[in-house]
C-alpha cells in the first residue's frame, strides 16, 4: 500500500546506483502498530506534518506497513570488520524508504526492525522495544550535546513479539541521517565488487557529502582526507563528553561523520579510561581510551578500499593514503585539546595545557570522580567535594593558568558553562525509562528524561536530579546490542 497526498518529499538517489549496492524489498507487515514516541522538532525540521504522522496512515508508514508516495524501499548491502574480523553484512532488519528533501539538505529515512531482508543471515529482521527506545533517547541527547549523529523520528510498537534471551515486545524505529554509507559499504564494494563499483560509490559519496573534493586534482584522495577530518572531530567530541560507542566496527562508521548505530553505548560515570560497557567486548577493543585508535584503524580500512582510485601505481597510492590517514591523530589531538581548554575555561594556548588537563584526569581516575560532575563542579564552584592535597595543588596551577589570560571571570564562567553539560543520559536513568516503558507501558519517565536532556547546557534547576550519581548496583553496568 502506498500513502499519497502527504508531506513526504522523497527522492531515491541511492536507488540510482547499480543494484549491486542494495536489494529492493517488499514490506513485511506487523499486526498492530501503535505510535509511542514522535519527535515533533525533527518532524518539523524534515518538513513533515506531525498530525499526519500520528494518523492511521502515518503510523502505517512508520511501522513499515505502508509506503509514503515516492518511496523505493531498499535494504542496503555492506560488509565490515566486526571486532577485527571481516564478514558480509547488510541491512538485515532495516530498510531505506528514500531520502527526504528539505531546505536543510536531504536526509535518509530509515526503518529499523522492519523485517527480514536478503541480508538477515537467519535473523528474524525485527527489533525489540527497549533497544529502539534506547537509540531514540541517546541519539537525541547526542544531537542536543552538539555531536553529529543520526536522529530518531519515531518509535512504533508492532503488537508482535521477538525472541531474544526471552520474549520481548517488538518495535520499529524511524531514524534519519545525512546518509547510511559506511566504511563497510566501501569494503563491500572493494571485496565483492569491481574497481568500477568502488568508483561509483566514491563518486556518489563525493556528490552527496564532499562536493569540494570533486574540484581537487585527486578527488578520491580528497574524499579520504575529508572523512579523516570529520572522524577526528567526531571522536574528539565523544571523548570530551565521556561517550562510549561500544561497537566501533567498520560497518558502524558513517562516511558522513555522524554517530550511528546506538547498540551497546553508554555514558561514562566515574572517569575510567579502561571502561567497557558492551557485554560482548570481552577484551576491551572498544574501551573508552581506545576509541581514537580504533577510529584510525577503521580509517585505514577505508583508505585501503580507495587505493585503486587514488593512484594507478599501488606503492604511490599506499603512500598517499597512508599520509592522509596519518593526519588523523594530529587533527584529533587539536580538536580534543581545544575542547578540553574550553571545558577548563581557557581561551588562549600554552604549552602546558595538555599536561594540566591530563593531571586532572589522573586525579579523577585515582579518586573515582564522576567525569561530567567534576567539570560541573569546576564550572560553578571551582573546586571538588574530595579536596585532596593532589587536587589542591592542581587547582592552584589551574587558577594561575586562568590568571594568565585577559578574559574576565564572567567570560571564563560562560565558556565553561557552554562547554560542560549539566545533564547527560545517565545509564541508570536511561534504564529506568526503558523499564517503565517496556514493562508497564508508562512513557512519562522517558518523556521527562528527554525533556531534561533537550538543552543540556541550560543548567536548569529541574535538570539537577538527572545529574545524580548512579546507585552502587550500576558499578558493573553492561549493555547489549539488541540483535
């Protein structure tokens, strides 16, 4: 069924690529769709009518029971290195409805949990309610924290159940992104296709995301350099906010520089560079401290796929690609130290700034200080609850550093206030919201949490309760991918 006369304004540029890159699919209907969450702000940004989305026809589209006018539903093909091992993947439980044209650009409209596809690999193609709500909460929080990310438009319960470790309520998430092209998409083209397939994908990516690269003498090297820049900036933002992605496989790394695929993700409480939240990351491959290194590893895999396009001489291509990828750490470091200066109220640059920041992190780690609340305490009081001798010595150095710049105390405060969020999606708060929604059908806890997270730099009184630390039972908190 196709829904006509709607506010959808879809094009299908990805469908213009050879069908090697996707499979056209039929709808896999659910029994009793019910809209439980709708992102009104995002709907408006996309030019969609919220009343229409809430209607029976709108919910049919959001559940995968009907198509909006102009849609060509596709399951995207891609591969990827999962925990270092290469495998064929693809949209095993998702489909691309099309790309919504808006005054702000075009955005993929992507359903997650919409049923089996040719890439399901024995899976049921469905999703459980709790993981879809988690992605909704965290992706919107990331957007409000000013971190590039896919966004969530809606969650619909299906009236059906899925079997995981136990029987769970089924749901479909509608999410948007600048695109869903991944490092793994390029790996798929390079490993299973031809050089021409890689070129087709690279040309499409340049046209959609990096048009300036097309003007360069070597546009494919330019593409690599631009992706390196965006990933360096993105991962620096993750580190500065204490976000742990949890599963940085190459199929979860978007070429657009957005955060995607919120499976076993979490936000750090007590500062611990070794922290791992994913239940399946037994060796800490994607621990917090390893995220920059794994970003570089993934970019190296991306660079490998472009070698035939970068230069006809393989040795020359390898050298050019390696030089481009090697820029990552310098770009990442500059972005990280710039962000850390802002978190500490520092406007100018001095050689000892990195040591000052690292000393603070070491004190936080040693004393198990909360990452977010430490910077909040420095912002509003300039001190910590645990005033150890080591911290007092650091505090004196920090204050001396602030006095060596011309900005006033008020300007320092404003910089810190706008760089240190008053609230993040605390893991125990997210779990509380998911539990109430899933087990009791009570979405008010989630709605209140989302409201508190809507402007994390406002530092409103009603946000303070969401800054409270987790109970001791969350010390060994683990997340699960939901597949």
